[in-house]
C-alpha cells in the first residue's frame, strides 16, 4: 500500500504530540513511521510514540574504525543514509512527493509518514500541530500539501466572586442608674420597768451596802447595704447566610469566518444573502 507524508515538525515535542493526535483519531501505531536525519538520540521519540523511527543521521557508533573509514572514502554512508530523496522513496514515498519534502528532511526536520487509508476516515478532523504542512488523510485520496487551518475564537464570560465587607454590627453595653426603695424589717430591744410587791419574801442575810446599779444591754438590728453584680440575661449574636441572585450582563466578541474567492462568497455564490456558516461559526 502506498505511503504518504502527513506532517513535518521542527521539534520532537511537536512530533510526539502529532503522533498521539493521529492515534487518538483511530490510526494504528504500526501504520506510522517517523523519519529524521538528526544526529541525536531518538529514544525519546520511540519511547513516547511506540512507532517505527528511522534515523538516517546516525553516525554508526557500532561500526569499527576501519568500517567507518571505508564508508567515508567510498561514499556509502552518504548514499544510503543522507540523501533525502532516496530516503523517502526507499520508504515507499512517491518521487513527486519526495521532491516536495526532501528539503525539509535535509533541514533536519522530523517527517511523519503513514500508509494512506489506514485508520482515519474521510471526515476525520486531525490537529497535528504540524510546522509547514499537515495534509489531510483520506481513504485512498491524494494528499494536499497546501492545506491551512484557521482557528475561530470567541469570548466567554468568566465570573468570579470576591468577598467584600459591606457593613458591621457593633454591640455595646452602657451603665444606667436606677433608684431602689426597699423596706426591710429590723428587730430591736425595748426596756420595760415594772415594780411588783413581794408577798412571800424571805429574809436576806446580805447586808445593805452602797448604791448598786444593774446594766441590761439593749440590742437592735442595723441595716448594712452591699451591692453585687448578678447575671440577669444574655444576648446571643450569630450570622446566617442567605442566597441571593444578581444579574450580570456584558458584551462578548465572536469571530466569524467568511470564505470568498475572487470576490464571490463561496458559501453564498448566488448572492441571495444566505449565510451558511457551519455550527461552529454561529
């Protein structure tokens, strides 16, 4: 089956990304070949793509010294490894297509090759990140090296929410004075003097002496006032979250793709004013 070039890349990262993209769209790893003349280690390409990697730029480190000298004077190494046109045709690329891409190979770009019609349908949309060209792969179709891609963009609203302080609640305690009038019962002693005659008296043997006084203590209650703080009530302060909806509106820009050829709208060739943009361009 014929093989075709499906992309050229400047770096290994671009080539690895393109291979993964093709494989994600249904192409098999055994149908892909990576070709490069870079005199660098290609293990990164092999390990990250799992496809066949052909490196025409290797220096033959495993060759003996005399084998290297022989290739140098005979030109065998240049003839087999470093002629871009022959490298491409030896891998099954047509001569005309090899002429198109031989300069890319000579410039040490990475070439991605595939057998036509393998794994990718006619309506597949592949983003290969190719530098230069990334032809469309169709079932048995010829590859067009002049395809270019135009990306259509549009703005989307990105809404973020930030917490801002809109107010505060301040709770203060003030002291006021209030007059209290309380009646408190108190006890006190009162003295009563009463004289009573003694009818059944007895003789007293104690002689009468000088004046004599008898003291009787008189007691009464006095009021002592003390003040102490007592908790009578408490104030509880808490916060709750309420969900509200605010309306946000803004103007966004959107790109539209119009295709014209020689001043004629390709999507509306009869000039009927009908815009046939596809769904991605609405």
